[in-house]
C-alpha cells in the first residue's frame, strides 16, 4: 500500500524578501558616495600626472645649470618653453584644463587644474638646496577636496 505524502512548499516569505531588499538598499546607500569620491580621485590623478613632464624638465635643467636657487631667467630655469621645460598649456585635454609653470620668490611653481565646474588645482613648488637638489612641496586646493 502506498502512502501519499503531502509535498511541503519551499521558498521565502515576503518578510524575508523585504529584509534582503532593505539590507541591499543600506549597502548601496553607503557604497555609492564612497564610489563617487573614488572615481573623482581617480580622474584627478590625470591632473597630477600632467605635472610630471614639467617636474622632470625643471629638475634636469636645475642639475645641468648647477642652480643654487631659481630665477626668472632662461639660465635660471625660469622660462616655460625654454631649456627643455614644456610650454604652458591652456588648451586642456582629458580632465586637465591647464598646466602653468612660473618662477616666484619662493621657488619654481607648477600649477595644474581640472576641467570641473568648480576647478581644483594641484600645485608643486620647487626649491633648490645647497647641494643642488630640487625639493618639491605639494599644495593647491586638491587637499581640501580630498583628491591628493
């Protein structure tokens, strides 16, 4: 004789599904702002990288000229577009709006900015020590924005 067994239903209840949806919503709410900040920082890395060629050229010029300080002359590595230092670029490309090289009383300065509606700048200031080494200090508004 065969005994019929009642098949049990399997699946999730409505409350279990609602709990899962709530957990996913909380994780998305926390994760999205962090992801957006991460992508902005990654995009700003292009601006930071744009200063690289100028930085290398300034260091090379200072070494070749034997500088003990920067001056606003060609021999003092103070002119963009001279002595291998790239010319200022305000045409922009990618996320970079402009790169500018200048010599001030505090040293040589490279400033790069992004193309956002609220521009963020990255600034490198170079000084030469008594041994002829170029030291760079980082600045600009990127620190306040959390990009550098």
